[in-house]
């Protein structure tokens, strides 16, 4: 059995500015901003929520199925997925568009200026949830607005339980639309900022949001995470990290851990800890798909971290 991962695929072009933006942006001139930053350090990474979640789930020896729309420039990414052994049969190529592109410039204070071109992901609604008997769970992650709504409806109609993961796509939806997702989903996962925004837009308290789904997961960064289920709140401790290299993609790694726990019927204490550890391993590496480990290594680190096995 496997997970259908609905979401974005993107190339991340990451540039490092060896100074601070604040030294070059004049506060009284922002209405006529015209700046240029020399970025001698640059790298191009494979990204997008669906790609990142699938990569992490594959590391846990599952067989994720990505459902996404990509552009005519996708071939290098396709080759990478093939090398990783990740199935691409539900990835649709839009020949007249580019794959999603994020251009991120980071300064010495870790401030970021990002430009994002959605490209082919704007056409995610042209993909339909497949009638595949081996899909036991789905996740609806940031993607084109219409596609996210359509895929949530199709998963619910097919009786496939799924996680609603609005992430950076949340600003696209008003309160009524977010409530509709909660009515359709079995699980929802948010970070602490997204949880606040969800409460503002829906007018619901956190407890009321939790009542809308079977399980609500709130990630709290270095403070760990909380899992609300059946009127109970389970505190999941953070997994310690050896060094913080790059937080980008940690949320996607955590969500892969949730999917792994659900596929294998682990309880939420174990599932949350698997997710926490996966996020910690990711943060120790630059980029979103550059970390690797064997399952034996992961289980040993889980034992060393939490004093138990799964």
C-alpha cells in the first residue's frame, strides 16, 4: 500500500548574498526600490512540496506516488526521481509551461527575498486522483488552488483518507474554503503560524478545528509538535539536531513521517516521533533532497533519541 502525494514540483535556485539587505535598502526609499545584489554563491535544488515529501517517504522504504503538473524543463528532475526509485506515472507534463521555479536570495541575517513562478502547477486541476487500488492514503499539499480543492473532493469521494496540508498555499483560501477542506479531510497538519491564520480565517478555536478532523497536528519548530486527537493533546518532543544547516523542507520531511506512521498503523506517540526525527535529519543538510540514510541507521537514531524502538 502507498500514499498519493498531491502537490507542487519545483526547482529551487538558492543564492547567498554575503552582506545584509538592510545595508542596501533605504527605509525612506522603499516606494522607489531599485536594488541589485551580487550573489557569488548559488545552487539549484530539486524541490516542491510533493517532491520533498515523496523523497523522504522513499527514504523510509515506502513507495510514494507523486501527482503533480510540471513543465517542459522537467527532464533533469525526472532523472533524479528515477535514480531515487520514485514512481512518476501520475506526473503530467505541460509542454507550453515551465516547472514551478523559486528564486531565493538569503543574506547574512538569514533574511530571504523570494520570487516564485508557479508555472505548470497552476494547471494541477488537469490531473485527477487515479482509481488505483494500492493507494491507502493521500495528502493535499500546496499546489494550484483549483487543483487542491478538486483533489480533496476526489479523495473524499473515493473514500481515500487524506491529510490536508495547506502550508504556504493557505493565503489563497478564505474561511469558507478552509472549512470545506476540514470537512473533507481526515487529518490536518499546520505549523504554529498557519494554525493562527486558520483560526483567524475560519473563526474557530484550535479545539474546534481539531473537532473537524480525526487528527490535527501542529508543528512548533524547535519546541516539537502537538497532536490533537479524540479530545486529547499529545506532546511530541523535538529530536535534537547535530547542526542547523538549512530549515527549508523540514515541514515536508515531517509530513512524510506522518504518512509513514499512518501507512504502518503506528500510534501517534510513535508517528509523531518518527516525523520529528525525519525533520531533524533534514535540517542538518542543505537543500531539501540531499540527506540520506538506511532504515537501520534511522531506527538506531530513533532508539538513541527516544530510548525506544518502533
